[in-house]
């Protein structure tokens, strides 16, 4: 993974990332997109989403606070993104939590060519099951305690079924296109105590993908790695005395991240098929 | 008030708090819910709110940026919460500011069994007056300068009229079910200079209530106390040099709060009827 | 510009600023409104916006995440604000990015008497062109490198065409009513790396305008100056080690701003016609 080139491209091109996302974490997503060197645009009205997607370099769809109105805009933007050949990133937040989310996620995957799906083990497994057996599993914390081999298998299977790159976050992050796989051991539990770190990860992935259209697997892996590594660095900071400061430090660290910091990190493993 | 047990239950059970809330302070509500040890879910679409409420341990309704769409979802979720017997917490933000808010608040109270209403003196008095004299008072700053006895009377009357626990914030916070009453003298004016500290208080109350269904009065009192006490501790912090830092320190402090910190605080008084 | 009186009025009157704004930066807008000494109300539902505007001292319209529903509320509030004779401030975020934003901005300017338009050079030029030639230019980064004289001309022309005060932000901020003009050289590039600093500027302007209805040009100039100066002070702070901290320091600085800090600043120039 040539993280130097991926990062430099992003900061040079300063790509526009069209977000159709939830209202809970949207501000952090915008700030993290700026911190990594890209430019966020949030627009979700059916009257303008196609035009906004047209001037963007990637499209990030996040179903965190989905409704019918947003869903229609997502479909419209997704099709336009496919037409323009820019990457579409899907963050299926809580896809197992309601049949509405399940329906929408399936519909998006049917109607839009998604490049990368970013989710936790439950969300990825749910999507894999939907497509293979048309039967969902609910959010399943036990999944995280499965063996690494089992988790890799879930990620690869879902990648193959959906024909998407899967960025599955967890104790070990697994990023795979079904053939080539990155395993990333960075990351800390405390990231789960700040809302939106998952959404922010998808924003970083979408920023890197926007500027590196021919290296989407690497962009997805680097994006996930940057969040995990930044979590470690931020928590270690002397100034981090609690969750408020941790969140603040996260944006500091992501804004200051560079090739050397990433290169000194030894927690990435690459598995060729 | 056994704050040790109440807090330990919350952190052990890690209850899910379904928020249907405003888009202004929603991110802080999510972060404070995580900081106190619970798990926030924000979902407001009519197609899924019943399912989301079904997997949750409490429901928090906040009318801060209310509209027809949200209102319908609130009613649907509220009824489901009653059916599932999980506590419903209502934050009637600015109920006196428009006839639309008044109508919605009345309708919710008529159709949903609300467990706890959290509001400032104006909001609580307004609800009390609505129900007793069907005549509203507008937001009335003079209320805060009324004698403590008068304020206690307003809280108790509203509790009795609505058959809800009232958590009325102010210089002295008054938490009452109409019979038993807690008076809490923690809190500082500066909390009013950070947006959403009222909403965050309701999130903490909803988190504690979710894990302590049989001690709702105590949960409400402890939730209000934690915000006031955390405000004092955060403002005293050497690092707090302004409103930006104060907000950040608040989340730090709430995340680090424990039984000993609370127990060393002497500003709580318990009044049995 | 009598910044002492303008600021003191704001902190004494504590005016209410009705925001109909986007969900990306709304929380920062609320916090910055409190920090400067005013009181924010966010309400956008068609059923209540007129009542909310009626109890407010200024109305801020921001089209950042516009849709049909919000647009109708903006028109209704704008007309009520005109009727009540309170200032209306327009932030035409990304007006050149879609024909929907263009249409809405034109419609608002046609149906509502706007007092102040706050925007970057591209947005202001776009509005100027719309009104003069009914033909839009897209967002044009090259504009920022135009000569100062050219930029002043764009601001003045747009002021004259629209009959609004123009607060045009950039390397040199240009605030003009078409005749009298302030040039402000404060501000730093890094403000562009935190989302919403433009929206926050409009909130500060709207707060000052609400309390100083007869000095709107000065209120607009002071509001823009406060953001630029606070950016400089915040970035210089020893504690500012990254973008997360910079954002936090910004709110600190704005909350602590006073007449002496502003008066020691020499980067303001006043041009009489």
C-alpha cells in the first residue's frame, strides 16, 4: 500500500466528497474530510443531488438517520455517480436494526454499483446473509469474538456476493475485494465511545477513494488504518484526559497525519489470495 | 438516592436509548449518552421507529426542532414504548414559544404515558398551566427569581396534573413525583452558555432511567445532578479557558464521573412529603 | 466603527437570532451565537416559523442543506421579519453549485427584503451576475486572486443591484453598502479547514445586527472582523496543535472577545465613497 502517494494525491487534488448522510455525525464527517485534505459537500435535496454529484469526485451514502426522502436522493445520486464513474461508498449503519434499513440497503445495492461498503462485523455479515440466503441476522456482538479466520471469511464472502470492496472494522480490520486482503490491527476500543468514528472512517475512505480511483482497495485500507492509528495516537496524548478531549485530539491527529507516521506503524498485514 | 447502584447498572447493562430529537444538539446528546455508559440510537423515520423503540430500553422525545413528520414518529414510538413498558422521557424545548409546540406537547401527553418531563421553570409552568387552566404562559425569565417554595409548588402541581415525574432545572433543580422531592443546588450559570446542556441532561436522565426502570425518580434526580456537578467541576478545571474548552471538559467530566465524586457532593437535599 | 457600543448592546440586549439553517454546522452556529452574547433559536417548521420570527430580533437564512420544505419556511419567516422590521441576513452557501440553489436565492431576494448578504467572492459574484445578466457563474476559485480593486467592484456592484449590504469574505474582507466600504485584512487560511466558519460568521453578524438595527453596515463589518481576528488569535494560541483544538479555541476566543482586543487590531480600513 503506497500510503505516501495516496495521501499526496488527496491533498493535491483536494477532491470533493458528496455526502448524503445522517444529521448526528455530519459535522464531524465534514471536519474529518477537511482534515484529511478533501472538500466535503452535504446536499440531500432531490432537486439538486444529481448536480452536486456531478461536480463531486466521490459519493458517500450513510443510512444512519434514513427516511424516504433521503433514500430517493441516495438512489438518484448513486446512479449519477455511476454514470460519471466516480466511486460510491456505502455505510450501512445499523442495517440489521430495522426492516426499513434492510430494504433500503438491498435496493441501493441492486440499483447502484457501490465500490466500497464500510461496516462493522454485524453489518457486513448481515449484508452477506441478505444476499446469500435472503435472511438477516440482527446486530450480533458475539461476532466480534469469532476467530479471525471466520471473520475474514465473512468479509470475503460478502465481497464476492456483492462485488464490492468490503472494509470491515473490528479488533482486526479486514479490507478485502474477495481476493486481496489487508488486515489492520490498529485501533482501540475507546473509538466506540465517541459517536461517529465509524462514519468518520467512511469519510476518510471516501476522500482517499475520490483522489485515487484506480486504487480503491488501498484507499479503503488506508482510510481504515488512519482512523485506528489516529485513535491510538490521540489516546496516548498527554492532553487526552477524557472523551471530550479524545474527540478533539482525533481531529488534530488526522489533520496532522503523514506518510512517516503511517510508515512507522507495523500493524498492517497484506494477504494475497 | 443510591447513585452507586444507579450508575453501575447503567454501565453494566449499557442500555439503548432511542432519541427522537432535534438536529442542533443531537451529536452532543449521542456523545453524552456514550459517556455515561449507555448506547444512543437516533432514528426518526415513520417506517422504522416502532422497530427501533422495540430494541431500546428507553425513549427520549425532544421537540427542539419539531415538525409534522417528527411528531408522527414521536407518537408512534411513544405508544410502542408504552406497550413495551420502557420509560418515555419528554424534553418540551421551548413549549411556550409557539402554538405548534404547545399543541404537540399536549397531544403527546394525551396519547403517550410519559414517565419523566425534563424542562426549565418556564417550560414546566407552561405545561402545568396548560393542563390546569388550558392557558399558556410565554417563556418567563422572572420565574427563576420566584421563591424556592413557589418553584417547588409549580413542579409538584405539574407532576400531579400530568402524573409524570418532573425534573425542573434552575438555580435549584427540583425533581419530584408530586410527593417525594429532591432539591439539587449544583449547577452554574455558564451551562446556559453552551447549547444543548439541557438536551444532554435529558439524555443522561434517559440513560439512567433505561437501566433503572424501578427507580425513575432517583434516575431523574441523579441525571440532573450529574450535569450540574459536571458543570462545576469542568469550569473549575485549570484547562478551561473559554466556552469551547468548557464544552469539551463537560464530556470529559461526565465520562469520568463516578460514585465517589458524586458522594463527596453535599448539595442534594431530599424532601419527603 | 464603534465596536465597543455594538458589542455592549449585544451583550446587554441578548437578542434572539432565529436561524433557519443547515444541519451540518448548526451546533457551532448556536454556540457562537451564545458566545457573542445573543440567544439562538433554531426552528424551521412551516407551522411555527412565523411565531418564532415574531419573538426574534433578527432572522438568519442559510441555504447550506436547502430543500423545498425549508425553502417555504424561509420565505414565510422572511416576510414576517420584514413586517416586524427586524434584519434579515442571507448566507447563500454554494449558490453556484446547483440551479436549485440559484432559483431559491433569487426567489428569496425577490420576495424578502434582505438586509445583509454574507458570502465568499464566488457566491457574491454569482448573485451579482444573476441580478445583472440573469446568468450564473459557477464557483470560481480564480476570483480570490483578482486585484483588490476588482473585488471591491464586485462587492459594490452586487450591493447596488440587490440593495443589500454585502459582507464578502476573502483574503481581504469587503463589507459595503455600495457607498461606504470597510476593508478587513484579518483572517487566516486555516479558517477554511474547519467546517462552518463561514456559517458562524453569519451567526455573529446576525447577533450584532439584531442588537444594532440602525448600524447594520458596522454590525456586518464587526461580525466579519471578529471571526478573522479570533482565527488569528486562536491559531497563535500555544494550545492549538491541530484542527480539533483550533475549532475549540475559536469558540473560546469569540466568547472572550472584547473591545480592547478589537481596538488593538490595526487591520481595518474604512473607505468612504
